[in-house]
């Protein structure tokens, strides 16, 4: 096989593949990042609440 024969074969093989939808992939990645951020904030708020409750119980007991 010669070097000149390779590009047409690559184009022919690539024509059989579906076109990637980059907009959908970017949207899905953005949603995943937003969910991860929301989860992190929620866990942080819950942690602060638990710490405040524990501190208030310790202050009342002491």
C-alpha cells in the first residue's frame, strides 16, 4: 500500500461513523458540573448545621 492510498481509505472509513454531537456532550458535562457543585454546597451547609447543633449542645451541657 502506498502513502497516497491511505487518506482516501481513512475518509471512506470515517464516512461510516456517526457525527458526534458536541453541543449535547457539552450540555451534559455542564449539567454534571452543576449537579456536583450543588451537591458540594448542600453537603457544606449540612456540615455547618451539624457542627452548630453539636456546639450548642456542648455549650448547654457545659
